[in-house]
C-alpha cells in the first residue's frame, strides 16, 4: 500500500484507533466498486487478534447501484429535513443517503448476528467505515464460495445452510438483496455471508419478494454444476408464503 493511500485509510479508521479497537492496518483483503476491506490487528481491548475494516468509497467516487429498488423504508428513522433532502437528491441528500447505507449495514449485521445467522460479528461503525470480525485463517482471508470446489454431497449441505440463513434473515424481516457466491465466504467451520449494505426490510419494501427471488435464484444457479437441480422459484415462493403467514 502506498504511503499516501495508507494515510487516507488510517484517517478513515481514526475512530477505531482512537477507541483502542485496532492497532495496525495489516493489509488489503478485498477491493470492490463501493468499498474496500482491510485486515487490521486488533487490540487486547477488542479481544480479537484480527479484525476486518470495511471502508466505503467517498460519496463522489461511488454510485448507489439501483438504489431505488432498495430505498423504500430506509428513510423511516430519519428526521423530516433529512427525508426531504434525500427526496430532492441534493448534496445534503446524498450525504444522508451515504450515512444510511453505512449505518444500515451495521444495524443489519447486528440484528442478524444476534439472531444466530452466519454473518461476521459487527464491532463498531464510524464515519465511512465498519469494523467487524475477520473471517479467515490468521491474516489469510477465507475464500469466496465462487472459488471453492465441492463434492455433490458438500454442495447440497452448503446450499441447505445458505437457504436456512436466507429464511432466518426473512424471519427477522430482512432480505439480502444482492446475494451470490461472491459474497459468501467458505471456511472449514462453514459459510459466512458478507456485504449487507443494500439489505431491505421486508415489511416496508414492496420490492422485497423480487429481491428474495433473485437471491435464491443466484445461489441455486451456482450449485447447478454440482449435479443437482434445486428449484429457486418453488423455494422462494414457499419461503415467502410462510413468512407472510408468520410460519417461517
């Protein structure tokens, strides 16, 4: 990492350093269109040897892809002034939008982790960054599911765990909205799902069922090469039916 880049990242993580949660940025883990994840050395105070810091790109360098699909319901906790700015899409509105996405991911992770879902434990949120459990072996990050080879038996078992998690999220009124084999990490202990900034509240987002169907289709399609044919339409329809009836 270049020194200037290192200083910029340190600035983004300043609150975590100040709170004594991390002591050092060890290295880059993953770089995406909307955020970059770094491996950091945890402090004795944090109780973790390593933590993952997810730093969102500055507001002028990132686009909220298809934001209108995920936005319904997200403005409910906002003050009236912020809701108006968000609706006008002004500069202030974009800043509000940015903050909503960052804090929404943290709150979703906290909700789902407490519910027993296979997600990283969220540690802290500050400015444009999230601090969470590092998923890996030492400083080596766990591979994405898309890069893991499995036997048919392993694939069936893995898909079941993923769908059980999707159902658990929905039981807690959440739909991932962008689930794929690229944001599911795989390790010996099992899968861990990441990247929840676009997660929607199924109670208030009219697009929730469509997003659920897409999530289920994405993961089912990934496992088709393993020799079995899961039916995503049937699976998502049954999941949604049971959710609506309060039987999930």
